[in-house]
C-alpha cells in the first residue's frame, strides 16, 4: 500500500511539473496599433499549431517604446517604424531588429461620396469636410507619414483647424468609421476590415512606405519560445495573412 502511494505521489509530481511547464509556454508582445488584426490572426494560428499562447498589447509605437524603456515586461516588440527598435538595440535593450512588414497610409471615409473627388487632396479641399482624424505625429509612424504627405501637398498648415488628433492609427480609424470625423488617415490594413469595406479610401502615394521593424527584447525569459514565434512571422502562413491585410 505504501509503495502504491509513493507511485501515485510520483505521478502527481510529474503531472504538476508538466502542467507548470505548459503554463510557461506563453509570450508577451508589444504590437503597433496598425497591426492589431493581422497580429490577432497570426497569434491564433500560431497558438493552434504550437499550443503556445501569444498575448498582445496594442498602442502607438511611441507609447510602447516608452513602456519598454520604463521596464514593461514584453518579450517582443513589433514596431511600426525602424527607428525605435534600432535605438533599443543600440542601447543594449534588444537583439538586432528585423523587418516583418511594410505598410501604406490611406485616407478613409465612411461616406462613399467623399471619394468622388479626383484626388485625396481635392477631397480634403471640399468645404463639407470639417474634421479629419490623424494619429499622433510624434508617437505614431502612420501619423508621421500622413503629416509628410500633407506637407508635400502644401496642406499641413491650412488644415490645422480641421485636424483631430488620435492616440494611434487604430483610434484614427475608429473616429472615421463612427463618423465622428469626415475622414481619417489610416493604415491600409483597416480597409479590409468589415467596417473598412463599408467606406472608401484613397491610397496616399505621397506618404512614405511604412517600414515596420521588430526586435526581441533582452529582458525576455522565454527566448526559445519567442524565437519560435519570430520564425513563424516569416512563414508562408504569416505572409498570407500579411498580404490579406495589405502589407508587403
């Protein structure tokens, strides 16, 4: 009887150890707001294949960068620019960055009549357009790209009274999709969402292509697991999801 109890206790210890090990199979990722939909689909696909949970925190690139510098316990940073991952690497806080996606800024509206103008510049000159959402140009790379396009068009100063600042590119689309504004500078990825398909948009060719870089953070305690997800980001399955949402 005693030996039976010993065997049972041993089996329970093994089972508990296995459960504990499984519970550790998860990572935390700081994700730029433009990549929310793509990331969620990728994370779900990865989890289904590996049983590794991938938790995402979504915000503007600048806000996430500040959180990381101030000690936020992320394992991986998916930025919407190249600058901040490069700086984290230079400061000894991250591994060598790598490009995981290339995005495009668009001007989107819930009102399809908005897109009857020949160009996006003409659409914004319409007197009926009173409010235009733009992501924070200091912390959101898509907002910075939109600003460059407006400056190139000579419209940045003249539109100041109409611009409504959003915290990030996801909020810019939220303002536009709920008609809180007449139009909003958004990411191409927003146009393929259910709400995005209901409106219309112009591709802002004058805005620079958004080169999105990522980096594994040095503070991670789950490096082998993070590396598996990083490898998945360049897999055919992940590339298919990125193309679906308008990324290259």
